[in-house]
């Protein structure tokens, strides 16, 4: 019980809001929806790490991790050319503790189904340091059907 209380209080402190969290939440989604690899990359620290099953799929590797701008640029350039139509951008807000930001792209949206993800980013000095993407069953099926290659 003490651990749960400590975690709860750590997420609910009265810290000043971090303006970088809101900026990255907005700019990252805009750059991705415009298929702009350089604008996306500009939001990441030079040694940032991104983890996602999409890394394995698009870069044809076993490990789902990109490290640093060179690997991230390659991923974002491929993604800009191969994004499936079901990759939409409906989301309803985010959660943050001022350093980590988390949000969901739910499968069911007012406009129909979309690929489902949860995005988690650790922000430091105004840039994304770590980024993890957790896929839902609908999005994972897009990978299984190889819809990123069409």
C-alpha cells in the first residue's frame, strides 16, 4: 500500500506546468500528420531512443529500437512514404507529470476505426529523450497484413 501511495503522490504534485509538454504534444502530431520527417526529428534529442514494433517492421530488424537522429530520420522518412490510410490522428488529450507525457489514439473514433496506440514520451530540456509506442490489436493487425508496404 505504501508504494501505491508514493506513486500516486509523485504524479499529483503541485509542480509548475511544463510548456514543452504541450508544445511537443501539438507539434509532434502536426508533423506526423503532414509526413514531415525533419519537423518530427527536430523534436527529438540527438541521442533519443524510440521503441516500437514498427521499427522492426519498417527497418527489417529484430530489435524494435531506434537510437539517435540517424536511425530516427531513416524511420521517419520511410513512415512518411508508407503510412496506411487507417493511421488517423484522433486523440482526446494527454496525461503528464511534467516530465513524461502519455496519450492514446483509440481504435474507435467518432469517424470510424483507426490504428490504436498509446504513446509515452520522456521530455527533457525541451526535447523528446525516450519514446515508447504500445500497439493495440487493431494496429497490430495492420502490421500483420503488411499494410505499411502498400
